[in-house]
C-alpha cells in the first residue's frame, strides 16, 4: 500500500502561486484532487507513465503536474490562483492491477490551499 505525504499548501492572494509536493510510492498513475467545504471531491490532474498528463478544465493553463525522475515525488505547480481554487488538496496513487486507466485508491492526508480575493 502507498503512503503519501503532501506539503506546500498555504494562503495566498489572487494571482499568486504555490507548488505542492507529494512523496510516496511509485505507481502507474498519480493524481491530485481537491475538496472544498460542502462540495464533492474534484479531480484536478493526473500523470501516467511516459509523462502523459491530463487536467480538469478548471485548471488548464494554470496548473502543471509533474514528477521527479525516480517517480517518487509528485508536484503540482499552481499559478494564477483564484479564490475558487481554495480547497484541501490531496495526492492519490493508483492501486490494483493495471487495466489501462487510472484507478486511485491510496490517498494522502491533504494540504490546505487558501486563496483570498
């Protein structure tokens, strides 16, 4: 089982930047999710083998997901932050047999991101 530890959250003003980090086991797919109070958890971005990335429409052009060469540290670079980005951000790892798509089953504790207007 993967053990994931996030860091890098904080409070910034609109237009600011943050970089989140997540240290954990290597898997076929890693991702970032966020959840604001009273809202459902939202998928933000994912990265697969060979560096294939995908993003939610709400963050395209502003957020960048990446990994180090060892595939052990996951990053989320967040630029041009908006108040609606305020949420608890968690990293996640694929678990189980690989069937050709990401299936997240291991989660970090989360790191809070707050963007003020």
